[in-house]
C-alpha cells in the first residue's frame, strides 16, 4: 500500500483524521511510541534498571548477593540477554537507526557503553519520529517492535507474568499467536494487516491446527 492510499493508521487501524492525511500512523500511536522509547533510555529508564534484576532474588525482598562461602550467585540469563549488544533491545534499536541512516535521517554511534548506545539510538529515533510516521513504509513494524521491547522490559522490572498466548485463525487459515495486549500483527499467510481490535475479533484457532 502506498502512502497516498493510506486512509487508516497502519498500527491501530483507526481511520486517519483529515489533519493526519499523508501519514502511516495516527498521532495517538506516534505519541505512544515516543512514550515507550523515552521509557527505555536514561539512568532511570527500563534498560538501566535491568541490572538490578540480574540475580534470582532481585525484586522479591531477598539478598542480591551472598555473603557466605558458597558458589557465586547465578545470573538470570533472560535478563542478561536483554542487556547484551546483540540482544532484543539494543540490537533492534540500532538496526532501525541504520535503516533510517540509509534514508539520510540518522547517525549511528557504536562508541561507549551499552547504556550510552541505547540512549543515543533512542534519542536519534525520537528526533526523527515524525519524519518516519509520514515517510517510512515500515513504520508499523517499527512501532510494534518498540512496543514489544517496552513491554518485555516493563515486565522484567515489575515482575508481571507474561501474557497468555492465544491462537486465533485468519480467514486464510493461518494461525496467529497473540496476547490480549498485542498491538497488531501481519498474517504471514496472506499478508493481511490486523490492528488490535481486529485481532480480538478473530475466532480462536482449532486446537488441532494450532498445535
């Protein structure tokens, strides 16, 4: 779909208002993406707070380190993975920066600490957010990736249990695995793009097919 043909937000699927014409996403979705990006960065951001969640007892009142002569405290590998350069936070952020750099709208910076790289990537993406909402055809994909990053980190910090995955069926027969807070998804079978409300209206997939 070309930008000229876009009449609905590619993320939430709401009709674009007259003053939102010529955009891939409505202002509400763009503002939400900006909020999620802002929450990731900085010394008090979700990424910085991951370090306090590295030990199994973090956040539940137990000791973060052991004073006894026992084996070193094990680290939570899922948290450690989120903090790595190629993990599901910094990796995708810098991938989008590189993509926007190819469009002449961003500058990569891989110098300094991982926290500095996260802060730089977030700052660059936020600075160019309005441009991307009107010019980048994959803006919906970008928005969903940012939402997924924010949701994953927020759950690690708050200790919230992962949302239950529910299999739903696209009319083409493809099974989509979603949660109640999935912002949107594209069917890999037919290419149909679904917003949150449309996903919630899809029928549950047959258990035999979903298995």
